């Protein structure tokens, strides 16, 4: 009898321990939660991989857990993730654990903590999903109103993460049009740090919805513990660090609650977007590589498919589209070894032909004056030249000067009793994506093009205006606009992808306005910036690579003087920078000399060889342009570590300069690699050409790279090198 009682007690104890503490792991990381029935759910640890015993001993080590999803009303000044007003006017929530569910999915596990308010029939399911092989854990919530009447959500963030105070720094991305993805590094101090975006339709121009949190002092590329966070959402967001009077920086992220109260009807569930975390002990670079691998595998379209080398017509001809010009550009890119030609803006409009940016969006019919034989002729002409054809659209927008607007003035965003608020060209307007009729229209733009021209291979889907007028002529609840816009866009993208799974689609938004993990699940890549200046691109692509892989970053060789910054750089320099992303060209080839075309031809051929390494390899950033050393350097290494591509760019030019010798990273220390320079323009080969070195030597000592290019003619102050390394 005594024996039985003892084992029941043991079982109860065991049961208690198991239900109270939940451990979710990936290959190298773990999350420890507390889910005690009847209590608020807590987070105890996110970071290195702990064994169950270690996790169980955290309390013995003096660790204190923090609220996993703090709700407003009964928690004093704690920054909340969720705030509601019940139908009776009560503004509090008291969420308590009801149970825990765990289920496996192909890439890991989903752990859900079911919580319910102590008084109201209002539930929140807090989900954590592990991506085992990529060391990512994401969180999101499902908020359900089981009350009889509507509950207003005044804040509905995706999740929180307490970060222990120490010497914690954050790196975030900021910018503007033509200067996207710039890195901002700062120490977290007391008070609030808020990163947010209220653009409405796009969200990565001014700042990004991702952040790196370095736990061991000033961020380093290959050392130190780093937590990376990315909110997977294409709309308005808020990332908040609150550091007040305790031992934690409280990090919270989700949809920006400002002017966005959500009326949750009875029985309705609101699902917040995924907030993805990674943890690495290999510095910023380790965290970035986790994001890249995860993104390619789970969060972008065709992350395992090589991208084609293309020519885009925009900077070459702008709106000056005609058949002869398009055919010439196709000829040129085909002759240089390119695989795709993309006709940008200016091809459409009947009653209002698109000759500049002041009209025609929405009238997606070919301008027969410019292109008498239609799109079909262009697709066939491209095919005759052995390349594919792509086309530009901006389907979520119209101009007041358009047939679409004349027919459907009620389809644009406009506040009642207010005038229209225009964007680009003084006439651009945002279509109301919350309206199902508009969604049908936007889907039809793609569907018509593809039905008539099934061989279109690529679409550049642009979005050149933010939401300037808060007003839907369709929605009953105006505060739903931000969420409804994104849901409408998602619904259209789902339909497009269901019908056209193979199509390549670029997300462009006045350049890099749609570089985020909320959009990429439907898109293959994004346009990093309208600024194609190679020097500024080094800074922008560097920052963007914190969270996004090279395969997602469209990077084009353009003309000089550059059309945005008017800088003149050498063609080799422009090639060497563009080749570090998804290579393309955006130039009028007929203005290039034969010698220039030849250099591009060789570069394209060499890019095709290194393409799998750039597009699927692991990136190692070596010397940052932000460190002010006058040069920048990084590399990609194949997953097998048998091949690598190394980039060296000079970013300032003064006489008598002395740069660091760069130590490589990511190679196999035991392997021996042979060096071959790509895009070589020098009269003499490099002294290291064809020589072999151990991975250990390259990583611990490094090569001497001559500081200047020495071609036979046309010396320039813009020097750069690209080296290909192959295991012997
Ligand atoms: C935006 C894009 C550009 C180009 C133009 C066309 O600015 O970012 O790349 O497509 O629109 O109008």
C-alpha cells in the first residue's frame, strides 16, 4: 500500500514537472517555457541548447521567468503584447494556462500553450514552432473571442522575448528610397527603443522589421552570442525594446497597433503573424546564415531554384518602349549570355498611354502604338533569341488619369469627406485591397497576362506608393485597413501561386520597400534599391544580407555616371558588386562599347559557374564597409565547403593607403584550395593566381590582395577583386 502511494506521489511530482516546464529545441538552441495550469505562461530561457536536466535546474541557478504573452490591465506597467476592451467596457485580461499541445511537423515541432481568461470566455493560443535544422524558433498567437459580443483588440503583437540585461547591442536596418538596408548599431540603454513602420502597403524603406540582438557587447561578425528576430509581415509593424526597472530588456514585436483597433467578432479568431527567432554563438554571421538557410527552405518562393541572369529595361530606356528597342535589348542580353529580358514600366495604356508616371496604372492593356504586335510577339521574339521574357506590373495601384479609375472611383483608398491624396506623378492612388472586387481585379491582371502569354517567365510586381489616405470605401471598420490590405494582398498572392507555381515574381516597391519575410513566401526575390550605384549598393546589400540571402537580392550592373548618385565607377567594379547578389543588368547595351560588352559576357559566363555558391552557399561577411577601413570584403562557401567565392571591394581611394590583410572564413581548414581570379582586367595575373593554400592558412593568415587594378588602359580609382576558390 505504502509502495503504491509513493509511486502515485512520484507520478504526480513527475506529471507536475512535465506539465509546468516545456522544452523546445533545435539542433543548437532551446526555448524553455513554463506552462503551469491556472497560471500565466512564462519564458525562462531562449538561447543555447540545454538538456532537460539543465533546463530543470534553471530555477536552482536563480533564473527568473518572465511573462510569455503579457496582457494589459492587471500587470502594472509591464509592456503588454495584447490589450483588449471587452463588450462591457472592461479593459483587462487575465490569461491563464489551460493546457499544452505538442505536435510534430516535417521540420520540427509546434508547441502550443492554450490560455484562457480567468473570467471572460476569451482564449489565446500561444504557438512556438521549431525549425530544427535551421536553428529557428518562431512564435505567433491565435486570439479567439468566445464572448457573445464584439471585443476590440487595441494591441495584438505576435510575441515577446525577455533578453537578460548585460552589454546588449542591437543592429537594425534603416533607410529611405535609394538608400535602403543601412545598418544601425547601438547599445541598448534604459528606456524605450522603438522600430516601426506605418507605410501601410510596403514596410522596409524607412526601417526593417528584423533586428539582431548581440548579447556579448559590440556586435562581431563571427563571435559572440546573437539573437536574430524577424517579424514575417508585409505591413505596418512595431518592434519595441523596453528596459526599465528590472534585469531584462523586454522585446516585443508585431503588427503596429497605432490606429488599428481590431473588432474581433464573437467566435472570430485573429491569428498574428509569425515572429521568427534564431540564436547563434557565431556572431552576426552565424545568425544571418540561419536566416538565409531557413528563408531559402521555408520562407521564400523557389529558394532552391537558380535565378536567371536578366536585363531589365528600366534604366536603359525608361518609358521609351517600342518593339525595335525591346528586340535590340533582347539581342544584346542574349549575346552576352543572359537568360531573361524584363520589359519594365511604359508598355501599357490605351486611352491613356503610359508615357510618364502620371497616368495609366490599372489599364493593363498593351499600348498598340508602342507595341503593335502585343506581348505575344515579345515573348516569341525572346524565345527566338533563346531567352525568356518578363514583364513589369504594379497591380495594386491606379492613377486618377486611367480608365480603371474612371470606371471604379470607389476602388481607391479615400477617406470620406476628404479629397483624394495622390502619390507618384501627382496622380497615383492605392487600390483598396480589402475589397474582394479589387482582389479579383488584381488577380485578373496576372491571370490575363499569363493566360494570353503562358510563356511569360517573370513578373516584376511593383508597389510605388504608401497608404496616404486612411480611408476604405469598402470597409465598415476603418481601423481594419492595415490588416485588411495585407490579408487582401495575401489572398491574391495565394491565388496567383496556386495557378502559376513556376512563375518567377520579383517584389519591388520603389526599390527595397518589400524586403521582408512576410512577402517572400510568394515572391522569388526583391529589388534591393532603385539606387544601382555600386558603392552605395555595397552598404545596402551588406545590411540587407543580415537577414536575407543573396538569392533574394536583385543586383544589377548599370550605366555610369549612375542615374541616382551620378558617380562614375569602373565597369569591373559594377560587375564585381552586382555579382555578389542575383546578377542582372539594367543598362542600355547599345551604348556600351564592344569591349564593355565583352567584359560583361565573360562575367555572366563566370557568374553561371559560381551561381550555385552565391545563391545556395553560406555567406561569411569579413570586413564591413561600415567599419571605415576603406575596403569591404565577404565570401560565399558551398555547403560542402569545396568551393567558395571571395569578394574584395575598395570603398575609398587615397594615395598611400594600407588595408588589412583579410582572413577568410567558413572554409575547411584541412582542405587545400586553388585560387582563380574572376573578371580579371589586369595586364598581369595576380601573384596568387593558380596557387593553392590550405583552408587553415586562408582563414588564419590570408592573402595579399593588390590594392589597385592595373588594366592596359582606362585605369580607375575603383578597384575590386573576385576570387574563385576550388578544393584540390
Ligand atoms: C519603381 C521601381 C523601378 C521601376 C519604376 C518604373 O520606381 O522601383 O525599378 O520599375 O518603378 O516606374
